[in-house]
C-alpha cells in the first residue's frame, strides 16, 4: 500500500507543477515587449505587395501603410534603391530587373488569381473573362454577360449595374461584392 500512496503523491505533485507552469508563463509573457517584425501581416491596415526580382518571385509581402518602395527593398535586403521612390499601394506587383548597374523597377498589378486568394477584389472594368470565371458564383455564361454589358455601357459606374444582367439579383450581388468592385475614376 505504501507504494500506491507514493504514486498518488507523485501524480498530485506533477499536476500541481503542470498547473503552475502556464501561470508562470502568462505572468512573465505579459512583461515581455515585442516588436512586430518587418514584412509581417499583423497590421490593421495592411498593404499586400508582390516582389519579382530578375524574373523570380520573391514573394508577397504585407507592409504598413505609407511604406515606400525603397523602404520595402531595404527591409528585404536589396541594396540598390529605386530611382524614384513612391508609396506602395495594395495589390502592386513590383518587378525589379538588375541587369548590370542599371536597376529598373516597374509597377503592375498582382494577377487576378493571387488577388482573389489574398482576399482582394477585382475591378470589373478591367477584369477579363478568365478573371471573372475565377470568382465564386460566376461561370462562363455570366462572365460573358458581364463583359457584354460592359462593352455596351462603356464602363461600370457602380457594382449595382450588375443587376441588369439576367441571373444576378440582389442576393447574388451581395455574394459578389466581396470579389468585385468598381474603381473610381
């Protein structure tokens, strides 16, 4: 019986230690100051930017608003700055070609599939048929109808104009709003 009592006392001691450890971690963790690392996606208003260097993707980076292209390149460890510094905008694709000493930075838009994967909507005035087919709830027929209406009216002024298309009512439009938008001119 003594052996059994020792086992119970050991189990109780282990349980007490396991109960105290999280409490100690919680108390000590609240006193530790940490800094959000560069290029993290923990900003309340983040900007998603894709960087391609010499034809190879360096990835998609999430940066704080008001970040310039030179700040991004410096934080990535790219030594050569852009000739013209400018503020980044969400959905930009920065292409860097560093052939010889003349480095060139060009700006485009992230491809539609990547934009949708990142939760970024597409502008229906610039979307192609293949772009629209990527959107949940839009098939080939609806994509063609959207493009036909766009060519008929010139450009969409607001997303509500999609309700003019047969098969798109308020309920479906509400689902499409998170994938599509109209860029203001």
